[in-house]
C-alpha cells in the first residue's frame, strides 16, 4: 500500500495536466458542433470511399448529429488517450531504473511481485480516474451542445458503452507498456515506444477496415475496437474486448515473470 | 552467530566473471570492512547480499536466512546506504523518512529521528532533489537507521560528508555496534576502515585475496624505510626483512621477526644511512603491498 501511495503522489501532477488538456480539447472540439453541422459537407463527398472509411467518415450524414460529430472528432482524443496509457506503462518500471530510485525501493522489505503489483494497481487507478473524468466532461459537453431533439438518455447509454470500451483500450496499452517496461532498463525510448505502439496498432485497424483480407488485423488494434463512432453505431464488440482482456492478462503475467528474474542495472 | 555467510558465490555478466568464488563470514556485532580497488567486485558482492542482482553460483545467508528465498524477512532487518544516493527527487525529506518507516510497517521513534536530523543538520522540509551530495548521503544514513536494523550495509557512506559529519556518523555507528548491530562497510577510505573496523576482507578482480583481523594484523609487522646512497638490501635480507619497494636512495622493507636483532642491525648500518624510520604497518601499506604484489604477479 505504501508503494501505491508513493506512485499516486509521484504521478498526480501528470494526471492533472492530461485531464485539463483533454477536457479543454473536448470542450473546444464539441463547441464547434453547432457551427459545423450547418456547414455543407459536399466537398468531402468527392473523397475516395476507402479514404473516408479509413478516417471513419463513411457516414457523412451522421456528422450533423452530436453523436456522429463527437464520434469522428473524439477518435483523435482516443489516440492521445492510448498514448497516455502506454506512456504510464512504459515508464512505470524503466523510469525507476533509469533514475536510480529503484535502489531505494529494492532496499525496502517489498517483493518484486509486490512492486509490479502495486505499480500496476496505482497506474490502473490513475488511468481509470483520467478516463472517467474525461468521459464525464465529454458527456456534459455533448449534452450542452447537442442538436435539438437528440435524446439525453440515448446519449447517456452510448457514453456508458464508450466509457467501458475506452477503459479497456487504455488498460490494454497500459499492460503492454508495463511489459515493455519490465524488459527495458531505461526509459529513454519510452515515449517513442508508446507512440509507435499506439500508431502501429491504429494503422492495423485502418488496414483491416480498408481491406477485407486483412480484417483480422482489427483484433490487434485496441483503438479501433473502442472508436466512439463504432461503439455509438454497433455497441460493444465483445470479440475485440475479449482479445484486449487476453492481452492484458498475458502482459501482466509476463511482466511479473520477467521482473522477478531481473537484475538491478548496476 | 554469523550475520552474513557467503559460500563460494560468483556473478557472471555474460562472459565477464565479476565475482569469482568468494566466501567469508561476518559475525554478529562486528564492524566489518570490505575493501578493494575500483571494479574489484565490492558493489556486485553487496548487490548480491541485498538481492538486487541474482547470483550465478554459491550460497548466501543473511541473519541466518537464505537469500533470496527469505528476502523480505531479511530486508526488514537491514539498513542500506548506497554509494550513489538517488532517492525520489520530488519528495521532501520528511516524506522519505515516513515512507521508509511505512515500508517497514513502523511508526518510528520520533525523538530518535529528531536526534538524527539534529545531529546531521538535516532540514526535513527540503525536497530531496534540491539537496547537495553530502546532504543526500545524510538522508540515506537516517533512512538506513530509523527502523532499528540488526545489520547495516554501507557502500562508501562518507563520500561527500564533511569531517564533522564523518565523525558524528561513526559515533552513531559505534553506538549501534555496542548495541549488537553488525556493520558491513565498503570504503576506499583506508583510514576510516583502519580506525573503526575489526576485520577486513580484501577483494581484487572478483576474487577474495585475504581476510585480516585488524587487531592482530598490523602490530606485529614493521615497515622500515632506509634512505642513503648505499642501501643495505642484502644485510636486511639476512635478518629476514623483505624489500617491498626500492627507488634511488630509498628502500622500504617489511619485517616480522625479532626486534632486538632488527635494531642491532640498523644500529650497525646507521653510519652508512642518511635516515631510518621504523613504523607499525598501517592498512594503506598492507593494501598497497597486497595489490602491488598481485599486480606484479599479473604482469
């Protein structure tokens, strides 16, 4: 529990910064909706269909509703959220080794498994807090700027589903980041690895959607499984959620196994 | 009762053998020195004792328990001062002390903590990252003491400490030793090892090259320095003095035999010499002899 408190205290500032930036971004993007829905989208109709599909714009008509507009705009926040979660994970263990603070921790009566376990718990809670607050802000902003006639209860139901899929998506990146962190002995490459992890898996999703032969790639794209436009349209796709859960469990177990055997960098 | 028992331990990093078949025992209440040149394997040995790194071979027992099997039990009873103190820079000193106690599930003796802070002139409100090297070392010392450990392991604890703090630290360590606490000290400062340790282990290139009881070791060995144009190397060899160093106009000998014979010989030779000095061998001399001899053998 001591390590849990220490972790939360260490990362609270970063968490607040991310919450404030994402909240401001959400409010800023959604507040443009009333003006955007009245703009003609005819120029966009000339774009190739596959490209529209890749950018989740297949249904242009949906952009005139708050759900459609939010679903499109918020996918970029989802990517940023994935990067935040992956960075939390990749820095969790490797940063302590790079900065040498792990020496203090190892000298305390706490097992390697507890170090990984409490860090995972703390970072999962931090991510959960970030995501919950982001979702609450997004929901109320959408209610504030929605078109007349849009149902608040329908919006609420969709947001509950998005909160769940986005939460699982973040935890997946967090768990894979944690696994990388257990392998690495320095966090120098943590940011680039996090960016690479999120963008690479996002591209998997784009390719999977554009070409039916590569549809399986969507299973390797946590962002795609949690995209607001898909969740609002088709609800929760359990096959992707189950894949994410398997990745989370396997990554967590591998992190524990690797870290137990690891030598402190001396 | 042995507090640290190393049985043929070794550590390999790839092809490099950092520690090679090291065995020694540290008894309860001992002030044990561990010395060796840079890269000799001191820190690697300590890191294995502390289970920071896994050993490649051998057995380690600390406080009667096998490590790493009983790592947690052992860590509750150990205080550790690293040579390079890198604690959480964003935390205040008081938080670091609090967290250390929390990790040990202890409330801590506030009067004792206040005494340490007063003795080491520590400002507990300051952030760790803003402290100087010496002050960081003091925090590590306090954190290693607050949970009343039975064994204190220190890696270069006086690096960065001023002479006053240095003296205060060893006063506290002597107090702890009187209470039965075992102290394991790795240091490059041979003077402090000689002044405070009762037993010393010498390590070089990963191998243990000797363990000496300081109380017995140096008093019986004399170091004789002779200066003059004609140095009596052969006459000294006849009485059993070993020449350990010879330069133009100066020769140093170590001697362990009868003193009457030594002084009688030196008296006979005095007319041909410019200067004669006879001293007890100190640790530095012992260290240099041991390591230069090994270096010579290696070359």
